[in-house]
């Protein structure tokens, strides 16, 4: 299990809050589906959960670049190359 | 509060299961952030929650088209136009 | 080769204009890469081409729902089902 | 006008080829709209242009990280911070 080399406490705090709120929103989605709510209303709510997850990702990227990635890119070519490959993989997964 | 005119029981069942699993994944993300796990590992997990939400949306769209939207598009021009505007709004929110 | 059952002339006109502009933007991207322009500047320009393509898609969806899809959803169950499957496939390709 | 500090010739070559092909695809889209082709067929083609643009972006990100970003992240805290802000802005524009 790998850990971050550094975590900005403000980013951590706001991401924990966001994820708590997202958990509640997902529970709300479950209830909407259970109650046969109107699909476009559920779909709008799904989109807003996805927006919230995007904010979490953005802050994780910021934290990663400021700590682990910066450290690796300062390191040897091998270390830097592996950090770059990893960042490109993360980019592909999120931006396509 | 608006309700669906018809809900395919198989779609409802699988969406409820998916949302239960997503709720667990979001709780897992909270734990990962709390434990200062390596950001790219968290980011990969966020991407898989996003994928799971996309499956939920796809099935909601299928259900909506099969029931409410079909009913509205068969109706008067005013009803049809309002259903189309709503579908385009949902499309924009999800596909940009 | 399949054709649309109906095309809103205003949508067609604005999509043709958008696509002409997008073609120019793509040529601009080619020039930027050729001149070794700063990658984030090129990436911002790629994002704006993506935005412009999303506007084209949104209008194509609106046109399709208003004409072909409406016609098919009014038709037999078999016709309607095939139109729904097609719309869900298009949704998946664009929204995931 | 800003330029890249370094460009991988293989990335440049393949991006120039991709962009030439994309330009042709956009011209093809213009023709499809002009001929009132079936909207879902056009929409599938738009999605494939967007996929192609995503490949271009991915390679631009890889090049940027390998050259300019690496250089900046090795630099002073001010330089590094500005490179990180820029990368997060590019991320937001592409991944939301």
C-alpha cells in the first residue's frame, strides 16, 4: 500500500468533507431510484455527484503535483519517467 | 415531486445494486484520503466510481426513453417539445 | 447510406458554420504543433475545439429527437425499441 | 507567443499526422451535415473525432511533463507553483 509523500492539510480537509457529502448524495440517489422518481430528475442529480467527484480529483492532482510528482520529477531520469507515465495514465483515465 | 410513468424492474434492481456498491466505494475513498494514500491510487479509484455512475445514467436514459419519453413523444407537439428540451438538457449535463 | 427524415434548417445552417470554424481551428492546431508552441497553450485550444464539437452534437441530438426519433417512438414496438437502442448507443459513445 | 522548451520528435510527428487526419474527418462531418445524413451516424463520427483529439492531448501532456513541466518543477518554488497551477488549469479544462 503506497502513501503520499506529502499532503496539504487544507486539501485533505476539504476532500474529506466533499466525500462525506458525496456519500450522502449517493444514498439520496438510491432513495430516488427506490421511489421511482422521474428519471431526468435522477439524472441531473447523478451529474451533480460527478461534478463533486471532479472537484475531489482536481484537488488530488494538485496535491500530487505539489508533493510526490515534484519530488519524482526532480529525481533521476528513471524516477521522473515513471512519475510521468503514471501521470499520463491518470490523465487518460479521467480525460480520455 | 415527479415520478416515472414506468420503470423496468430489471433496470431498477441493477441500479439499486450499483448505487449500494458506489456508496461503499465512496466510503472507501474517504478512508483512502484519511490514511494519506498515494494520490494516483485514489485517482484511479475515483475514476472507477465515475465509470459506475455512468452505467447508472445509461440505464436511467434507457428507462426514460422506453417509458416517459416515448409516451411524451407520441403526445401533442407541445408535450413532445417539452420532452425533447428536457432530454437535450440532460444530454448537455452529461455529455457537455 | 442512411439519411435524416427531417432536418431543421436553422440547426443545419449553424452546424455547417460551426464545422467550418472547427476545420480552421484544427488547421490552427496543426500550425501550433509545427511551430513547437507551448503545450498548455495548444491544450487549451484543443479543449475549445472539443467544446465546439459538443455544441454540434447537442444540436444533432435535438434534431434527431425532433424528427427521426420522434417518428420511430410513435411507431411499432419493434421500431421504437430499435430507436431506443440506437439512442442509448449514441449516449454511451458521448457520455460514457 | 510561448514555445515549448523541448519537443519529442516522435510525439510531434504523430500529432501532426493525427491533426491532418482530424482535419479530413471534420471536412467529412461538414459533408455529412450538408447531405442530411442520418444524425446517429454523424454523431458516431463526431465521437471518433473527439477520441482522436484526446490522443493528441494525451501526447501533448506527456511531452509537457517530460520537458517544460519537469524543468519548472525542478526550479524555484515560485516557478514550480506556477507550473502546477497551469497543469491544474489544463486538467480542469479537459477532465472537468
